[in-house]
C-alpha cells in the first residue's frame, strides 16, 4: 500500500476498530485447545467481537496455525486487516544459539548477525513477523536474572551487537524478503540497572549516566532500522517508562529519531496502577497513550477504556490516529496487506528448521562463546588420557537457557552423550556424584585408579537465571562446592565446565580446579562445542563481555568505573583512606575482556603515528602481536583510552575499538587502529555529546586490566 492508501484505510476505521489495533492478545485467546478462556477474556475486557478487531497476537507458531488463524481472523474483520504475529525469538528459534551473554563473549558481531538471520528464517517459515529481540540493555549487576539476555556491560560492544541483531533479523527489505523478521529493541530504557539487581525494581540513574552508557545501544538499534521498541517495566526519574512522556516522546521519538511502533512489555500499562502513578486502568490508558505507547501487551487498559477516552478527548483522538497509522505502516512494511500469510509455509518449515547447516552455525557460535578461565597445563586433553566424567550437569540437556521458547531439550546432546560417543570406552568412566560422596576414595582406588583427569560439569539450571530469577547468592550451589572439595582430595587433575546464565562468584572454585571453562548455556550444539575445546579440536577464543566479581559484595562491578578523588592503587599498600575494601581487593576475579587461549600472545612495539589529534585529523595506533605458543589461536586485540580531564568525571578507561586476529604458531602481525576525535566524544552536563581538548592515555592489550601507557592530546 502507498502512504495515502494507508491514510484512507485509517479514515475508514471506526474508533473501536482503531482501538483494536492497539491491543495485543496471547495465542490462548484464539486456541481451540483452551479449556476455559472465560477468565482471561474478562480480565482483558474482551468480547468475541472485540477479539476479532485486535491488531496483534503473541506466542502463536507453526505455519498451519498462523495461516489458519490469519484466515479466520481476516474473514471476521470488517476491513480484512491482517494480524501481526510476534514471539520471543531471543537467541534462536528451533536451532538454539548460546544465550546472548555467551554470544557477547564471542566479540564477533558478524557471527551474531548470522545467528539472527538463521533465527529469522526459521521463525518466518512458521508465519511469525516480529521478534522481541534484541535486548540491548547494558548490565553491570550479575544478580539480575536477565543478565543472560544481555550482551554485557560495555556500550561499544552492546552497540555493535544491537546493530548485528537488527540487521540479521531484518535484512535489507522486509517487504520483499519473507525470510526476515521485524526486530524489537528492548527494554527502553535502563531496564538493566534495577536497584539491588532485583527484577522489575526501580532504576536510579542520573541522566548523564543514562545518556552516556545506556542509551547508545538503543540508538544503534534504531539507527540500524529496528521497526519496534519495547517499553521497560522500570522507572526513569521515578516515572514508570511505560507512562513516561518525556522519555518516550521527547527522548525516544524526537531526539533519537524513532518513528516505528512502541509496544509495552507484558502487562506494563496495567502496572502503572500498582506503581502508584495511576489510580485505575482508565488513567493508566491515558498516561500510556500520551506517552506514545502504540500497542498494549496483555493488560486491559486500552481494551476497556480507550474508546471512551478518545470519544471525550479530541487530543487523544489525534494521538490514537498517530498510533494506528504507526501500526498499519508496520504491517505494510512487512507486506501483510499483499501477503497476509507472509512466509508461512509448512513445507519450508519442515525443510528449513533445525537443519544440519543451522546446527553447524550453532556449533561455531558455541565454540567461540566458550571462555577458558583457568588452565594449569591440563588442557587440551589427549585421547590417550583416562577421564572421569561427573557432576550434576554431566547428563543434563538443560543447555538451552531460559529463553529458548521453541528449543527441544530432547534433541539436545548432553556432555555425557558426546564424550561417550567420541572417547574410547576404556578411556572414559562415568561416575555418579553420590558415589564420590559415599566412599569416593575407595571407589576410585578400586575401579578407576589409573584415571588421569576428572571433568566435572557444574552450574545453574536454566530456571536459576532469566526473567524473575534474581539472586543474592551468585556462587555455585553448596553441594557443588562440596563435590569439588571431594574431587580435589583425590589428587587428580580437575577440570570444571560451568553451564550458567550469569557471571558467578567463583572465588571458592578456583583453588579447587586445574582447568575452568565458562560454557554459559551454549545452545543446541553446546555439548559438542565443549568437547571440541576440551580435546583441542578448537582453541578457546571467547572473551568476557562482563566482569566476574570476587564477591557479591563488589557488585555492581564493571571495568569502566568513574575516576574517584581517592583512587586506590597497589602502591598504597594497607593505607586506609582511599576508595577500597578493607576485607577484599577492589579488582575483579576476571576482568572484562578476559579469556585464555591454548597458545600465548605477545604484544610489542605500540606506536602512535602522531601525539596530536584534531577535529579533522585522526591518528594511527599500531601494535605487533605475536603467537609465541605452539598452536594457532585467535586473539581479540583491545584498545582502551582515558580522558584525563573532562567537563564531567570520566571513566578510568573505556573500550574504544577491538579487532580479532588468527595467528599460526610463531606468526606475528601488526594490528593498526584509527583513532579519531569522534571516538573521544562523551555526554556533557548539558547532555550534548562532544569532545574536550586535552590529554588522553591509550593502551592496547588482551583485556581491560592493561595499563594505559601512551599519551596523546586532542587539540581543538
């Protein structure tokens, strides 16, 4: 449809039909399998007539189901306006990739883009149109359960991944390419900074911090063309985001240039009442409409009250027309008026979902997401080693994570499955944890006394992270720590593999292991990826996109903390009156950007082409990286900088750029970065983004703990 045709369609709609477009229902409302929909219908102020006027449905999947629902719906809609079908396709559809925090550890946006493209292709074949992804919320607190859905704590990395996800989902032309989905950037804004790490809690961010660190990834997703943005559950400036007019209309729409569809999170408009900013759902509906929320997901404010509000308030009538035009435009962008069954194809669904090729990309993504945290000369293993496999996660196919909506655990190989299939029987012994606790020493002496190495699979269940899964204790369960202590007493080499959805406090773990692998929830091909790393078929290249603390008492802990007036440095010794803990080091257990390899990389000859940058002239920074080990490997070369004196307090260091390089044993390569004035800009006290003249420090190395050793000046 052309723009004028959309406007004509809008003019033809009744108020009730317009309001219907703003309402999203779950698939249950249209399911023949639903035993009793009366309660939910009442809760949503829904009637059969109103049900067939809604604009979108979430949670329906399967080509036959979407085609059937679309057909019956359009037959009962006076103007034959098609439905939008939306779903949580977070890190894969049927083929499940590592959780986003794991994908963040790849430091490979192009690979993330490929995973999003595959997810879109699988979902589109089922008739889905929109994914509630990417979640671009910056996160600094591992207590928060939804950290697993984030790509980490750094704005630059999050920006790169935001663009990668959006471009992977949407492609170049949504109307023409029916294998793509519309992307929904979420959660706007600041959802990743809840007080106490507790989900749905209030957020307390000053506006400078919000703009400097949290908004850039949303902006990048919008600039990449994301068709939707989702509101956050939390408050900003003590006003819930979903009813925050300044946040949504002034900042999101006007400043950031978003002109797509703004959708609430589940029930978020209704939650304006318990938040205490609306007396009832009628007032909540008014606040949300004034804030510019186009679609209400699963609460009854619009459904029950918006018709009446619009009939009595001409301003709201104008806002409703703007809202509905946004929704119709999205449907048009997807080509639904010409192809209401867009992409839905049973044959394609059967042929293109969970293919071998897709699983191979899932394997590649899982391999690159694994982070080797410790290796005291025990990895990689050889096929000649006699290995014991134990631990509560050894036989678990719970490797997909909490947001793998269509993932099938029954198709997911366990670590035991993979080892049993690929390690000679005489070299592998599976040991139950109970046997270790109940006479472990005698058991091992009698039956596997010649074993060289113990592989112990540990971690969280998927229910321990994700939405509504915040924790105050981010250590491994006590039973797992006791198991490690028993294994340590056996005088065997101990390699722990961790399956989890957040950075953990591993301080008690490190002394008990010789090797430590962070596997996250690695997805469909995760167990094979772990095997390949254990046995050296791949060399670890994952790097942390989020800091691991020494203790939950350090949280929130992140690498780019603000400079303080009393900074504590190692040379201060035991001096007290500095910004420090008296019972624990300030430093993390594992810093942002950290990860080991099966080889070693040496950095040398860091040089700057000039010591002065101007608004017009960038400088080049070069460093030589040499593989000094015996194996090939991939290194992520990271450049950090510090503004020594800004108009507002600046971080002690910031990631400015990074590059990955694969080097053979003995090979060296000169890596060159360009550094321009634009990369030195930041948010000032008046909220403008610009740079200041003055001195900067820069350093290049393998993680954020590096020293910034070279100086240059920005001259205006």
